[in-house]
C-alpha cells in the first residue's frame, strides 16, 4: 500500500481440531466495524484506516492461503453476537 516493506502482526493465531479430528490453523484479526467496513467509516481518518487494513488483509490472506491457514477478520458483532439483533 505504501510501497515500503512492513511487518504485520495479527491479533491471534489459533490451532484446533475440528469434529473429525482434522487440525485447523487460523489467523484472526479483531477490528471495530468502522475500521473494517468502508461504508461505516465516517471521517477521512477512519476511511484511510479501512483502506490500509484492507491492504494488510489482502496480503495476509495470500500468505495464509499459501500455508494452508485460514484468515479471518472479526468485529464486535462477531464477539458480542446477540441472536435477536441484526448484524
């Protein structure tokens, strides 16, 4: 995005077994919705953060895919899911 090499540190790397015993690894990034969805960004600063985050996540997705790892971004709706509310 900036043309410079940078180091990206995701929030979590988890490894678990699914119900069939298969080992699964995931890289998980946690961000507020207004830093993950352009339509929710109000200020220019928030919009710039979304664009930068999307560039990071694109690179992280490619890196993870090449290693057989899932990449996921979650937000407050995922963490504090309330079954009766719209996401």
